[in-house]
C-alpha cells in the first residue's frame, strides 16, 4: 500500500514539473554545440539516429580526448533534471557525460549521474544559486578501438523533481576528532604519520594531523544519504603544499548485501575550488556541494589528496542543507 501511495504521489507531481528546458535535434546543423577543434565536430546527415541530422564527434589518432559543449539553457535552483539522448559510439570508444552550472563566481562542474544501461541518459541537480546550465560530452578512446567517433542525437533536458530543502545533522559522528581519528583512512600510499594533534585546533581541543611522503588520499567515512537532498561537505585545513578535494557517490554492486567494501563509484563531485594552496599558520575552509540524484546512490565518500608535506584537518561535516 505504501509503495502504491508513493507511486501515485510521484505521478501526480510529474506533469507539473515535466517541462522541457532544452531540445537538440540537429536537423539543420550543430544546434550551437562547440568545441576547441571545430573540424572534429560535424553535422551527420548520412547516418542520423533519428530524423534528418545528428551530431558526430570524431577523435583523431594520437589525440587524447574531444570535449564538446552545448549552448546554455535556463535552470531553476534546487531542482533535479533529466537528460535523455540517443547515441551510437564506436566499439572501444567512450563518451563521458557531464554538466556545468553557473554560480556568482562563474561556471563550475555539476555532478551528473548516468543511469545504468541507459546509454548516457542521466540526472543532475542544480546548486542553490544556479540559473543556467550547459551539457558537456567528452569522447575518449582508452585502449584499442574499432572506431574513434560517436553520433549523438535527440538530446532533451527536462525538469524531473524539486530537491528537498532539508537541514540535517552532521553525518560524521566525530568530525572534530575530539575522541580519536575515527574511520578516517587513506588510499594509494600510507602516510608517514596520521595522529591526533592538540596545538591550536580550529575548534574544540583536537584535530587530525597527517604527514605524507608521496601522494596520499585522506579518506573520510562513507556515510548513508537520501535521494533528492543537496549535501554539503565542509572541512577546515592548514598545512604545506596543495590539497585536492573531491567526493565519490557510491552504489552497491550487490544489492542483497549492500556492502560498502564492494560498492562501485557511480559519480564524482568536484569542490568549489579544485586546488587549495595550504598555509601552515592559518586554517582554510574547503567546501563541496552535491545533490544525491537517485535512490541508487547509497553513500557519499569525501576525500582529499596531497603530496609531500603535512596537513591538519578539523571540524569536518557532511550535512543535507536548506536555504
């Protein structure tokens, strides 16, 4: 009965929000799509996927990737959007799908969740201060391929649902490291040192101190999240060198056991600033905002990479946010 009520509620909301924000059918040309090398982006009329035209991306030999960008289209803040498209990509080549959203500080990447086995159809959620979006398609050939091109057609962007404006609690049980280093761990190279410090913390009495010889990823716990929420990861840092933050969205590969240790990365979210130049005597804030677009995304997993030197970490939080 509960499932039926949820289904009826979803259906009742769909017509009000099923507004198409952009449509690209390529009947007359490129429909405003651009790239840095125009000769690699052509109007396909011999073999369109539907109608009389399509968009063909062609990657020359010894070229690593080809990235094309759509025209801008309007979006509403706090909203989930669905992107539908048709594609025919040569065997061995890949198209990576993305979205960029405007903010007061300029364009920056949004997170794009590609629905499994849907040919690139996906979902993205907007930031609280976004009014415009644009799609990105990147053609890559990571190994041997039978061809080096992709045809895209019938791209549509439509509103899916409003995001839930919910102020939640910190999902890290000890984000200030007042008790111990908790579940914080590392990837790639083991740090020279990972311990609790007490010299001039940002808040409370303690912080996490990490020293790295080679490139090390400091990894925060994977925490459970709910769909259609907007989440904010925030942490304070100081140290030497540069820091590169990011966040993985995880889904279980085995839905029967729901194990984090076998989860797959189904999306990535970038920070407000991709590189943080650390200062040894001043705490700086690192922030990242990302939506949870689907109930298939079960956990969020934040991390920070740095090479050489040291970092102090304090007052980490991952919360769902409201205006």
